[in-house]
C-alpha cells in the first residue's frame, strides 16, 4: 500500500473566522480566532456543542466553504475549492444508490487515474475495509456499517494527505462504532494521513486522537461565536486503555468542558 499512499500533509488555520447571514439579514459569527497547527500524520479530534461550528471548521479545511477572515492552509499553501489534497467522509455514507459498492469507491479515485491502477487501488481498499463480500452489491443491500466502510474507502481512494471525518461513526450502533474505530486506526497505521475528526463522542476522541480540540463559546464572551477553548494532548500510545487513570481524568475534564453535569460523569 505504501507505494501508492500519498504523504500526510500538515494543516494550519490562522486567525480564521466564519460568519453567516441570518434570515433577518444580520450577520452571525459562528467561528472566530481559530488558530490551529496540525502535524502531518496527526489525528486531531474536534469536540464541541451542537451548532458550535465543528462541521463548518471541517468544511473550511476541505475547501467546500471559505473563511471570511484568516487563512486555511494545507502543506503551507491555501486550500482550493474542493482541494484534491484532502477527502471528506460524512455521518451519512452518501453513496450513489444505483451504483455497486465497487463503483462507488471508484468515484473517489483522483481524476486521470490510469484504469488498471485504479482497479488495483479500489480492490486494495475494499480488502482493507473488509468489503470483499459486498463488492457488487448496491447500497440498499448492505448494512450501515458496510456503507460507512464503503464511504471511508471512497475517501481513501483519492490518496488524501488530509482525511476529514465529520462524525463518521455517529449513525452506527455502539458495537459497530468500536469496530470502525479499530479499523480507522489500522488504516492510519498503513496509510498515515493527517486526520481531522469531528465527533460528539468523548470516548471516541480519547481512543483515536493525538490531540483533542474543544470548540465552543468562551463564558466571558457569549454570543460572539465559537473559538478554540482548549487543546488537550491525549497521553499514551494507541491502542489506549480507556480505564487508565490519565484517560479517566481527561474524560471528566472534557465532559465538564462540554457542560455535562457531573452526575453523568462516571468511570467506564
Ligand atoms: N451555510 C450556512 N448558512 C447559514 N448558517 C449556517 C451555514 N452553515 C452552518 N450554519 C450555522 O452555523 C452554526 C454552526 O453549524 P455547524 O454545522 O458547523 O455546527 P456543528 O458544530 O457541526 O453542529 P452539530 O454538532 O449539530 O453537527 C449553526 O448555527 C448553523 O446553523
Ligand atoms: Mg456538524
């Protein structure tokens, strides 16, 4: 796999802000003063309240959306509209229903891929994602977990230097979610792209990420939009022990930061 895998790329956000126009014509700031440097090959999780701008931040890095202020760069150059250096996978798999799994994954290949190389790459990804049995099935014939794996394979087909994941396992049952987390780490070990992962799940962030970014409004400036409140390094090599003291401590810190009342906070 390493012969085709693109090198992981660093990502930086400098003084980034994004505002949206409201129905009444006024402007509302969703993100402000975002400063973040992500190392090549690093896994960074973004946590924060619903509506706090997590998806917006991911869209800015993907090039699907543009910042109103500041700079978003991959490998030191500004992101382009639908930047070929990154790939996105969303909470819903967004597969084309009339195409087979194999054809859906093939859609992720970079433009101009030589057919034989493309077929080999797709076959490799289907194997890596444990989708061999689903190759010629259509999306309605496969499970949610398989569909999500196909979606991830399609994103990886591009050989992205930066993989952007917006709650990729959010719609899956708890057990499938754990399997997918393991699979993502396996993939990352083979193809170490830089990963930006938006999640609602504190444990998912603790298991997967090198660093966790807590996005939200600061208490001293309510209504001014989300910014980075904290960046936490997650200690320990992966796979991590969820019951390790340092992880348990970080979990309560994060839940507290997210405003979860302490009676919901318990050891695993
Ligand atoms: N294109 C847009 N036009 C107007 N408002 C938008 C647009 N995109 C996002 N917003 C607003 O920006 C805010 C942040 O949205 P975003 O989707 O980034 O939040 P989020 O943190 O991903 O939330 P969730 O956890 O629920 O997915 C929301 O109030 C949303 O309504
Ligand atoms: Mg979102």
